[in-house]
């Protein structure tokens, strides 16, 4: 059976201010895959993800997207929760509703399209509908993460991209969030990319692994990557 | 007290325009000022009104040097001052944003330099122009009383537009302020929305400074949103509560200024600060009561 390639790049370099953090990157992301972007702190994982999402330009090369019109797929982005300032007086519902902002056309605004059912469904899928009226800034780390996943789902994405979703969260909550991602992937047929500096906790979850280390990035199927050169060494060290 | 309030609310009240201008500023400045507070740009709120005042001072300098392209009548002089004020404000916003994107040096330091330079030039530009010096002194003191019907109508038009845009586009402004990256991944034109937001901020500041001076403008940009923040459950409630508190502070300030014969601008700011203190105290009491009930 042919697998659909959602995105690919050849010999690309990613970094900031024209300085490459990752060079000579070749990869293909299959639709429906669960890609773990792994590596130590400062290895370029987040730089890769931010470039992939179009938040920063590539130093060299670019991504080609396998959509019908060649445009990027719909992204559902879950940033590191610490990036969001708690000064904003937003309820959980307000935060999740932001995911629907793609559709705020002037005519839709005038027609007053009701997005509440969509937002509530996403909150329910993530198990946080009962918190809808609570202030977002009052939530625990795990609850915030679930709300941010619900917000990303409200964008009705083809691809869910998560940046360090398990950082600063206790182990029980980490497990529950990983279970949530597994079940969302199955139910919504999502492609998922997840950045993590913790190799061991999530390695069984991924269908593919993009390993970033020492200015290079190597991608392969999860099983192959476990026995691949430097990546294999690091995996074994951690295991 | 009731007599005085009835008197100042009459349409034929001598200072009717000054009252309306004060309340209008009190309502509209917090609508854009809320984004200063949320984006933690309060120092911008200090520096930009002073930069706008420097622009007005520069207009006086031009007049003193004989550049009367737009100036001539008193109304044209004020048009020149408004244009210079807006140009200085927008140029400063563009420069501060450019430097912020470059990310070199401390942001507070850059704003401090702009503020110091703006203060110095506000004084220097009018140092050879006696009329300008008097006008600037009154502007820095926040004298709204002298506003003419013509100026009031210009202010009403632009402030109404700025206030309306701040309310209509608040979802977009909130999204690009709260999570710029998310906005990009949703395909929103982040730069365009940010430019529009800063245009509104620049317009409110330059017209506000022209009308009431930098002190009142800064105070009304920042203090009412801070007073409203503990009670807000969303950006709409923050905007509406801040606008209501700003308008109320302006009205109360106007009342005391008229009744006790005090300078209007500083009294408005004291009223806004009193609202902030009352709001913070009431919030603490409310939280304490809620805890006792629980």
C-alpha cells in the first residue's frame, strides 16, 4: 500500500539569523505517522519544528508539502506552555476558542457562526470540559497542556505539532497525556509531531523518530532508529 | 454636589467640550492601553506620549523658524502640531519594533533612552519660541480646558474610529498578542494585525497628547486597565470594565477639578489611581469572602 507523504525536505539547513543549527537534513513525513523529534537540550529540535511550521525561515532549502495544492497542511500547534503569559485574563474556553481563529472571516463574523459546539467537543475530547469556565492561569501544568491540545484540535488540523508537551509535568500526568495523544491520533486520523528531550518515556509511542544531535538530524522508523549509530548509542545509554 | 453635577452635565455648560473630551479620552485610551498592560509594554506607555509631546514641540520649532506650510491660522497651527505628533509617535513605534526584532540590548534601556531624549527635545525645541513654551507648559500640565469645538470634533472622529476598531478586532489583537506563533500557524496575517494595533495606539497617543498632554494620556492608557484586570474574565470584559473605569475617573476628576478649582489632568490621574486602589482592595475582600464561604 502506498503511503502518502505529507511533507519532505532535501539537504535543508535550519537555524536562526542565517546560522545553521541543523544542516543537510533529508526527510519525509508520512501522513498518519507519529514522529518523535528527539535529542538533547540545544540540539535543534525546536528550531526544526518552528521552521516546519513556518514560524522561522529555513537557512537553506524548504519543505515540500504533499497536499493537493502544495500548500502546508492545517497545523494544530501546541507550544511550550511556559511561553504563554499568565497575565491574560482568559478562561479555559477562551483559550480553546482561539484555535478556531483561522475561520474568523468578516462574513462569517457577520453571520455569527457558532463555534461553541466545536470548542466544547475539543475540550471534552481532552477531558477538560468541566474546567471551561476556570481561569486558564489557575490550572496545573497537566491541565494547561490538555487545554492547549484542545485548542490545537479546535483548528481542525491535519497535523498536530507539540513542543515539549511533557516538560514540567509529573509522571502520572505525562502518561495520561501520552494516552490522550494516542487515542486522539486513532480517533481523528492525525499526523503527530512531538518534540521531547526525554527519549525513554515516549519511544514506544512513535512510528518514526527524528534524531537531532551535533548539528545533524536523522530520521527513520522507530525500530530502525533504535539501532542506528549515534542515535542507537544514546538510546542505549538512556535505556 | 448634586447642583454642581447638574450644572456640568448641561449641554450649554461653558466647559462642555472639555468635559466630553476628558470622558472620551477616559473611555478610549484604556481600550488600546489594555494591550500595553497585557503585552507588558507599560514603559512604552510612558515613553510614547512624551515622544508625541516632542513632536508637538517640534511643530512649534518649525513655526518659529518660519515654516508655515500648513500653519497660519490657529487651526492650521494645531493641524501641523497633530501631524508632527503623529509622525514622531509612529516613527518611534517603528524604531522600537525594529530594534526589538533585532533583539540587541535591553528593551527597557532603549525605551529609557527614547524617553530621556523626548523630554529633552520637548523643552529644547520650544526654548526659542515664547508662545510655544507657554503652550508646552500647559500641555505638560494636562490642561484640557482649552479644547476648541473644532479640535473636539477631530478628536471625537478619530477616537470613535480607534475605539470601534479596538472592540471589533479584539479577537485578532488578542490572538497576535497572546500567542503570535499560534496565529502564524493558523495562517493569520500577524504583521498586518500588529501594524493595525500599533496604528490605533499611535493615533490614540498622538491625539491624546495633543488634547491633554503626556501625563494624562499615559495615566489613562495604563491605570484603568490595571484596575480592571483583577475583575476581567476575558478580553471583552477587560476592555469594557477598563473603559468604564477610565470614563468614570475622567468624570470624577472633572467634577473635582471644577468644584475645587484644581488642574484637570492631574486630578483625573489621581481619580484613576484611586479607582485602582479601590479595585485592588475590593478584589482582596471578595477573595477573602469567597474563601470564608468555601
